[in-house]
């Protein structure tokens, strides 16, 4: 950790985790809707600003956890309040704190009823999400993991679309069912080792049978979260019915918790089981890739299309993870970040379109691009990025993931290629329809182009698309050491070739 | 990386980039200022190697300044000033931008010290100059511009291939003289790229095609830059390559022959560029730099390039003025314009006399260096061939062009006659300055000779023998012209040149593409649509059905089943709270008893 004194004295992670909660407490007593909106925007921006010193002070050369805080919490359980970040968690924390202000901006005019409660929900969610990424104690981890379910379900269930209650319940029950298995695994590990500390649980060399059961328990929970086929059906419902900000948070952050769980928990704690089952999971990921692509191709609802594209993209991420190669893992982490940026942006775009057209049907949106050229420009870039067009951010991630897959098993890589083609197919079809349509487009006479606020919401994401696409090195450097260490933990130190030069 | 060195090309390129932003009132000042600044910069350059930039594994050299590049840079920058002055009244900003980018690219080639920089600026020249053709806006201009661009890009590809092979062989990218005594494929490919830009037959047909079709001031730029930059490149990279001597001589005669046949005055001048560049190419071919003869030849090539830029520019300015004022450039539609455009006539005449190497004009002191060098090198056929071309030159450019435009039978239409007048102040001033320079260079030889690469220049053009010989050739040519005046009257003709091959070939290729290739593509597309796309869409629909009905059906079905079970169970409850409590307690008690019994077992 390289921060100058007195900055080094501050418990940055606790600040990051709990300041949204404090801001929520303040927002609860604010009177006017306008004040609530501005206060939430200011608070999320302040948290984003607070994550900058953490990023700057982070030492990328070591995989050890940094900014560690360790305090007693529940002595009779043995649970401690332990927070810490390594490269992997850091980039996800940055993603979370960065995307929340944009969610607030995207909800500015979208949410018209119960604005204060909505912003409260966003802030509480931010606490929970950052907490998940920073927690190094299993009880704390599980607490934050569960804590994000309720606000999310409320976000969907109160401010969502026509079938919001169905979607919210489905999301809640699905995820909770998975979390039950996670809880069982946590308790089992505690009973075996007597500790809840994640760092102590890693690399213990449990017997293989135990590892397999624990891995499977983790797997159910995380696979539902990612989501991996066939545990994915909550995603389309939740995404379609959620409000824009809810979809963005869901896509950008919540889905990453599943893959984060794999990386933080499954790989280091149950390495032998991971190595044993990884080949099957790569095939499952490829199935998700192709299946997500096929179903997306069949959709006519814009939001559902993007939701299924998420299934496909996260298939790339899990593919990268389970190849257990450096390229694959780096690609997976990059893919997580890039998917957060790109799909978040796509959901914002679809939300903007919905605000204007009051429909999400692709046919109804045909040819609107001519009336909203600025929007079409942004949309086009994000679609290209989603398709992993070279020069945009997703290209690097998918390329590395495929390279890892190629290294691990050539048939898997070859089977993944149709998924890439499918992605191009449904995304370009969507872009073509929205931007140009056909000679018989519906009448879009009154549709207005992006306002300044909406442009400001999308502009940082656009910048990130190109910055990461053309110059990914600084970002990759942040988590490269952690990935290397993770590989060593999973494969054993001798099996991992040393890192190439910068 | 050395500290920042201001490249003259950078001045032109920056000026071009900023020109659209300059307000209309200040535009003329900007147009005069930027080339003047670039010219001043070339005057202030110190010999040496400047502007080195590290790029990947290589060191790019942007500023290789020595006597050879100084003389070319000087005249090209000066020409940029004069040509911009000539076109000062053109309103369309894009034309000026294109011309300046073109000139900047040319200066970039002149000072390039390595092959990568050379190539980049080479291509930049082609891409910028095509706009000078397209801006003419006639229906023919589009096709002419495309042919120009395609030919130049093909030449660029040949050049690039040569550079790559050269790099593979020598691992060096320095733009120095290639080994000409043992020419390799790389040498020939580089030569092909250079001679295409120099318009050496058979790769020359783009020149009359394009230069006759460009805008009236665009041609002034075009005639100066591309070919002379190619001559510089030949002089730098391939001095003494023997193949260039016959190529140059054939060029000189070829250009003259076709020029005689031409009806359009600017196409005639364009063919004549080929002829004059032939002198320079032959000079470069003779330039075996270790011998005094070779040095004389290279000096001659540089001097001729210098003089040629000026007088060719002047000629294009004159005929361009006629085109601009009357809208006509063909001899069959002009004639007898002297009363209306006397000054233009005077300047064009000076240009014509310069190009014919009349004593006291610039061509005299430069062309003769090359001819003398070829005789000194005992290549008699080369020397006589070049002298023959001289005669032809005077015939058409010195005599035919001025005579059939400004004198002779007046074949102007009414409209042409009405519009004819001497052009505006800027065009007249540009022509005046250029003409004055032509005369000055011809009369005061140390001015040009002092700039040549190989010093001291001992060659003396004004010997009584040489003056007498030249006057003999020229005056007998004039006699022949006036005797055969009737035969030389222009007729509306189109000369077939080597571009016939690629224009016809292009049409044949298009027929191939529209016929068999398109049919094949349509068949393949139909196959793809039937077998591929339809199958894909069907698979997509089935995946969606699987997702919604099967998986979701199972999940929703499970939830529905649970709820149905709950409904059933609820019917067991009745409203009484106490009853529910008793039931709950009873079940718990039973459970505990069962557990105790089990443990005790």
C-alpha cells in the first residue's frame, strides 16, 4: 500500500463500504425529491472519488491483500470484521463505485414515484455490493451477499414493469435457494477448520471428496448468480421488468459476484476439485455462449435481447476462468469489467429508448436512429463493443479468454467460435434495425435526441470503451499479480509459468 | 529523439489544417503567408540530420538536409508560393487544403532520411493530389481522378514491396543509394515505384489523363511536384542505374511525339512533361557519382528539374489562364487571342522559349548539362536522341502552343471570344515573377549553379559553339514550323496511349465481375440463406421455446406446485389462533419425542 501519511491512517475500505449507508440515512430525512436526487448523486460521486486513493495507493506488484482491516466482531462465533482488497476485488470495487453515479443519473427522470425510497435502495445496494467485494471473513461475506437481495428485489418489485412482482420473487427465491447451499458450505468449512477467515481457508489441502462437495455447493450458488445455463432463467425476467438503474446494477455488478465467487472462493479453497471439474465447466460455458446467442437471436424485446447477451458474455468469463490458464483468467477478469461497462451502457441506452417510445419492441423502435443521431452514435459504439469489435474493450477480454481456451482444450475453443458469430448476428441485427430499419419504419417524428444529462451518463462509458480497448495495459497490471497468485494456488506453484515481461 | 526541428512540410500541413478555420477576410493573407513561411524555413535549413523519431524498432529521419535535398526543397517551396499566388482567388477552401497537403507531402519526401518516412509522404502526395483533379467537377473528372489514384496506389504498392525486400536483405531502412551495379528485385521494385511517379513509359499514361483534367491552378501544382519529387527520389536512391538512360531517352522522344499529336493545350504540356523528365531520368542514369561526368550528369538533372519546375509551371499558368478566362483549352476552339490576352501570351512565350533551351533562358543552361554529359560519356545515341527531342520541344511548345492559341486562324466561339481577357492581378503577378525567374536564371548562371550538389560547377553553357549549335537547331525548327504550318494545324483527335490497356482491361474486368462472379455470389448467397440462416433462425426459436417453456416451465411449475400445496395445507387451518398454536405445539412435541427416542436407541 503506497499512500502518504496521513491518508494511510484512514480505513478506506470501511469508508467505501459504509458511507453509502450513512448517505442513505441522511437521504431518509430529506424533504424534497429534488434534494434526494442531488444528494444521492453527490454521495455516489463522493464514494467514487473516495475509491480513487484506494486505486492509486494500491500496490499492483504483490498479490497480498491490501488496505486490510481486522477487528473482532462476533467473538463467540469466531467471526471477525475483516476487509481487504487485492487486484481482483479492487477493479470490481472501482466498477461498482463508478457505475452507481451513472445509475443515479439514468434514473433522474425515469423514476417518478417514491423517489426517496428508490435512492435509498440504490445506496443500500452500494454498501452491500462493495462489502461483498471487500469482505475477507465468510460470515461478513455471506451477510453482504444476502443483504443485496432485498433492496434488489424491492427495486424490481416496486418500480419495475408489468410483471415486476413475478420477476422480483423469482429473482429472490432463485438466488436465495443458491445461497442456502453457500451457507451449508460455509458452515461445513467452519466445522472442519474452526475459522471463517478466507485467507486461512485457502490452500488447506482438504480431502478430495470434501472439496468436491464444497465446490458443488459453491457452484450452485455462484452458477445461479453468474448466471450459467441452465440456472439462468431468472435473468431475463429480472432484467426486463427492472427499471433502468436496476438493470444496470444487475448486469454490471450483481452478475460479477458470481464469477467473483468462483475466483475468490472456489479456485483457491477447493483447487483439486476445480481442476477435476474444470473441463466439464468449460463445456458448460461454451453451451452458455452458444445458447445465449441463439436465444438472443430469437428475441424481439430489446431488453430481453441484451439480457440474453449477458448470458453469452458471462459464458466467456466463466470459460476464461475454467480454462485455468493465465490468458483465460486475465481475459475473464477483463471480460467482467468490460461487460459491466458495455452492458450497463446498453441497458442505459435501451432505457433511454423506452423513455421516448414507451415500448421495448424492436419492431416499434425500427429506424429511430435517423431522428436521434447522437444516441445512435453512442448505441452503435456500445453494440460494437458488446460484439467484441477490435479497438473496443471487450475484444481484449474475449480474445484472451479464447486464447486461454485454445491453450487448455482446442475443441472447446473451436466450439466457442460460433458463439462469437452469433453475438455479431443478433447485435448487428439489433443495431441495423434501430439505426436504419427498413423502408417501412414507424413514424418517429417527435422523438428527441439525447439531453446533456443523458449524454453525460453515457460519455464516461464511451471513454472507457475506447481507453480499455486501445490501452488495456494499466488496467491489466492492477490485477495481473493477483491472477498469477490465484493460478499458483489452483494449479500448484510448479505448474505455473512465470509472468512475461510488462 | 532529437529536440523539435521545424520541418517545412509541417508548416504547409499545419497551414492546410488551419485554413478552414481562418475567417474569410483573412484568408488571402493566410494563403500568402503559409507558403512564404515554408519557403523561408527551407532557406534557413542547416545541413545535417534532424528530426529523428524513434518508432518501434526503427529510427525515422524526417530531416535529412544536404545539398541535393536543399536544391529540390528550395525550388518546390518557391513553386508552392507562386502556385498559391496564382490560385489566390479560388474560393473553395478544399482546393487550397489539398494543394498544400500535396506540397507538404512532397517536401516530406525531399527531406526524408529513411524509407518509411518516404513511403508515408509518397502516399500522402497521391491521396491529396487526386482532389485537385476531382475538384474540376466535370463528368470526366471523376473517372480521371480514380484512374490517377489507382495507378498511383499500385505504384505505391510496388514501392512498398521493394522497401520490404530491401529491408529484409539489408536490415536497414536508410534512404541511401541502392546498389545499382548489382540490381536485385528490390532495386527494380523501388525503381518501378519511382518511375511510375516520374511518368516513365509505359507507366506514364496517367499523367496526360490527369493533368489535362485538373483544375486550372491544380495543374500548376501537379506539374511541379509529383514528377520532380520522383526525380529527386531517383537521384537519391538510384544514381547511375544504367537502365534509366535508355528509359530517359525513349521518354524524351515519346513525350515529344505524342505532344505533337495533341489537340488540347494542357494535355500537350502534360506529354511534354514526360519528355522533359526524360532528360532528368537520363541524367540520373548517367550519374555514376565517382566520375566527373557522372557528377555533371547529376548536376544537370538537378538543374533541369529546377528550371523545369519554373518554366513548366509558367506554361501551365499561361494555358491555365486561357482555360480559366475562356473555358477552353483545345487548339481547335482557340486562336487569334493576342489582341485580348497579350500579357498571357508574353509570359507563355517566355515559358516556351525557356523550355526549348533558347539562349538567355533557363532551359538553355540546364538541359545542355545533361546532353553534354551523355556525349562525354560516349553515349552518342543518348545525346542525339535528347537533341532530337529538343527540336520537337521547340516545335510544339515554343511555337505551336503560342501560335495556335494567340495567333493563327481564329476558331473561337462567340462566347470564348467574349470572355477572353488577361487574368486578374494575382495570376498575372505569379506569371510575371516566374517568367522573371526563368530569364534571370538563364542570364545569371551562378544563381542556379551555386545551388547544385556537386561543387564547383565548371560547366560553361555560354560557349560560342554551344550557342551556335543551339540556335541552329531552334531556328531551323522554326523554319520548318512555318513552312509546314498547314500540315501542323490542329485537328480534334484523341491519341491512344498505353492507358488503353488498363481502361479496356478495366472494362473487361467489370464485365467479369458483373457476369460470372455475381452469378456465383448470388448462388452462394441463396445457399447460405436457405441452409444457413434459416436453420439458424429455427435453432434460435427452438432455444427460446426450450428456455421459456421447458426450463421456466419447470421452475414456474415447481413454484406453482409449492403454492398449490400451500393452498391445500391452508385449508387445514381454520381461523382460530389457539387451534393453530395447539397444532404447532403438538407437532413440535411429537418431533422432540421422536428425536429423544431416536437418540436413546
